[in-house]
C-alpha cells in the first residue's frame, strides 16, 4: 500500500489514493494512510457474514468516490457479488508467477519445486482465487540457499515496483475506454 501511495504523489501519476480500508485494525497501512492524510476505514469481519461485510466495505469505497480498487494485503476472500460489481476495476498483487502457486506459502512452494524463479503478478480480481487476467509479472531469481523468507524479501521489492506501474497503466486504459 505504501508503494502505491507514494507513487501516486508523482506529478504524472494517473491515480490518487482516496481511501485505505482494512478488515484488520492492526494493519500498518491504516496507520500510514492516517499519517499521510488519506481517509481510512476499518471493519473487522469476525462475526459478520461475508456478503454483509463486503457490502459495508463497498459502501465506504463508493462514498469515497473511488473508481478502482487495488487490493494490497487484504487476506479475505471477497464474495462473488462484490467482485462482479467491480469487474475489470479491482486489481490484486500475488507473490508468485501465476498461474503457478495460487494461495499461500508461494515462495516455499516455488523453492521446493526447484523453480528457477519466483516472482509476483498483478491481476484483475475474479470470483476464482488468484485466477483473473494477468496484467503484469516480474520474475525474481531463486538463489541457491534461498528460504521462503529470503525469496519473499526480494519479491516484495519487485511487488512495490510492479504494482504502481501496472495500476497506473490500467487506470489510463480505463480512462481512455470511457472517452
């Protein structure tokens, strides 16, 4: 989230971060957004049905005027209804070279498989987990002796660079599609 926020401050960036929301009150992105003067909203999901929670979160997104959602560290599967309403306008970053290694523990799985590269993928969100159209990828070499943690640290650097570039390009595509 921080990389997207700071990239949005560039004069030529086509997007603005208008809201940071989370289902985790301890999310570091909330504290950073508040410190940077960006609106925040947090609603823990425990005890709230998924569709109801999604509707409450979406109400905040709509109230903010956001036209695109960029998920970053949001570790809850969204309802198909919510996803369909934002079709083509909701992006996610995943720490593998999709379609390989959907879900969790991606770095360990890539190392265990003997892959030469891990990496990250920005994709459009669909109702299927980590299955939407790929908008961009960055491979990251797996070095002999790598652990899941050492690979994750390098992939995170690639994520920060890739996500802001892909989000900017996607926002421009959406803007020109409506002209």
